[in-house]
C-alpha cells in the first residue's frame, strides 16, 4: 500500500497550464501576476492590501518590520507553533514572551494574556493553530483595556479562509500572514503573504520586500529621471515570482473546495472516532448544515464559523502511548506528524532567553500527547476507511 502522508498539495491541469503560460510570457518575476494574485487574495478576505512574499517566514519578518518592532521590544506568542512565528521578530531583536495554550482550542490562552502584557510589549502574535480561528476580538478587547498601543499580527498560516462569528482572519488584526507551502491549503511552491487594511504598513511591506528600494515617484526624496530608484531603508530580497503567483491564482480558485472537503473529512473522523475513549478529538466548528444539506457548488456563503482544518490534531493518553501510536501508524504506512514541539523548549530559546521545560505545562502536555492525522482534500474514501480502521485496531 502506498504511503498516506499527513498533508499534500493538490495540483491540476489548470495549475500546470498557468505556470506554462507564464514561462512563455515576458515575465518570470516582477511581472503582472504578483499584483493579480495579491488583489485576488485581498478580495477573497475583504481587505484592502496584500503583499506577497517568497515564503510565510519572510512575510512574518515583513509584518514585524511594518508594525515597527525594534530591538528590545517584547512580542507575545504561543509556545505551540512553528519556529517561524517567533523568528520574524527575533531577526529584528524582539524579545520572546510566551503565554500558555488553552487546553481545548490549543490556541493561546486569552485569559492569561493581560497578566503578561508589560510596558515593553509591542505586539501579540496569536496563531490559529490547525485552522481553528483564534478569538481575535477578545484579544483586541484586552489590548483596549490596557490602553496601550499594542499591535496584533495574526499568524494565519494554518487558517486561510477561516471564519469566527462571521468575521474573517483579517478582522481585528493589524496585519495577518499566510503561508503557501505545499502542505497548506493553497500552494505556490514556497510563498507567503501579508494582508492589511493599513496603507502605511502596505508601503513599508513593499519597501521591505525589495531591498528597502522604492521607484514610486511620490515617495522619492530626489528624482534624477525615469531610471531613478532609492534605497530608503535596509530591506531584503523577499520577492515571489510571476510563475509562483500564476500558480497561486489557479490554486485560490480551489480554496473553497479544499475548505469544504477538509470539513467533510473532519466530520468523518469525528463520527468514526468519537467513541474511541483513549483519543481526544479537536474542537469542531464545521457547520453541519453547510456540509449536509447542499451541494458545494450551490453554496454561495460560507458559514459564520469555519475551521480551515489545515491539521486534525488528536491527543493520546500520555507520551509513551503517543510514541507507540506514532510508530504503529508509520508501520502501517500512515505518516502522521507531530505539531509542534514547544518553542520555549528549543535549545536556542533555552540558551538565549532562559526558558526551561516546565514553564508552560499545558503546551508541554499537549506536545507529549499530540499527533496530526492525515488531512488533505484528495484523501479517498478507501484511504479514510483504512486510517480509521487502523486507529481502532491500535489497542486490540
Ligand atoms: C504557524 C506557522 N507560521 C508560519 C509558517 C511559515 O511559513 P513558511 O513555511 O511559508 O515560511 C508556518 C509554516 O509551516 C507555520 O506553520
């Protein structure tokens, strides 16, 4: 039997055609496709500006730069996330502060946020882990209560298209970042994006992505002629190519279908596994009406609450059982994964910032017990039945 991975891209004929057309056009990079893709993703999320980057980590770096994070400023994030959520701020000299996770949503515990805000806190970076939309409204309210000017960078690398109480991933955030790595919902090979409604951030993001250089006549300090450009700050070459954005354009056409299929798979797992007493399933958020009553093509509106289900994280009883389960599933060609090893327990964080095991017990307990089951739109009925069968046989 072939290997079933935990996540996989979906590429069809339209994607291949789009890339080939760009290869045959005048532009491989810095052509029209980048802006077309940015506009399409911005429109999908109902926001004003989008800036595409060569990957989600670069997008995070740009986001921290745009909100003005400086050396010595503190940023607050969740210990259960990929290293990139913190790295973007560390590059700029940010000091990492963690708040433990909520035991049910696995997102940052909002009830513990306030006590961790200090005069040095510049930004909070909540992560919508696995696609479960974090409560940005509550975070915004807590910030407002403090009276401080603290920004929100929503790390929505897992949560493109997610909704919470009718609001989407850009609402209440100053900037929102996406990743288009192949295991994510839509892919450009490598790729990422920052979404914002703030014009000043938009301009800073464009500058940062291209060496800190602008050619915009309205922004130039001097102007020697039509060839003239200026490096106004230290930026990076974080550009994405036209070939990648052509792929992004055909990929985003498939996003709603991907969200729909992922929710169907989540519902299937929930129905099949709810009586497996040694397994804790993630919180739902899929609308039964959305999935049950209509054909996808007839659905114009997404439900008020929508989990993007990048991952389907389940918890076992303890670390020993998780290890046995992981090895057992791999032996059966089901390549589940673990998301994530808590950031504060990484050697870099321990040595540089003095974090240690025991600092965030709920995150550590989650890590010891977690595995992510396969979750991608092209999983077949037979593959899903096989996965569920093997899970149920684990303790027999
Ligand atoms: C939560 C989170 N943030 C940011 C990133 C960075 O994205 P990229 O891999 O595109 O750099 C990832 C990537 O896996 C991620 O999982």
